[in-house]
């Protein structure tokens, strides 16, 4: 079967750690706000916990929407490449 570079020589694959780190930024921030919300709720700061939980929910929704968009785009490109 070969690796990705052999099958798709025209596609650039990044091995740079900074590029891979940027790919999960939105999900990482959502997780950070979720942790802040849990800690604030345990300490009794319900206002801060509610705001942090809301921000975490919004970031997760943005992440899922972006994931679905890129999944659909990738599927379309893969179909064009394979000729189906």
C-alpha cells in the first residue's frame, strides 16, 4: 500500500511540531474552560463556573462544526483524487 507520501505525492504533510500543536488549540481551550468551570463550581463560585462552562460549550460546538466542515471537504477531495 505504501505510505501517504507515496500515495499522495502532491500533498504536503507537516512533521513540524508547531503545526500539529495548532490543530488542537480550540479543543484544548474548551478543555481548559471546562476544568475552570469544575474547579469554580467546587469552590462555590457559581457565576464564574457558569461563564466558564458556557465558554467551554461554545468552543466545543465550534470545534465540532470545524471538524465536520473539514471532514466533508476532505471526503470530497479524496473522491476527486480517487476518481469515484
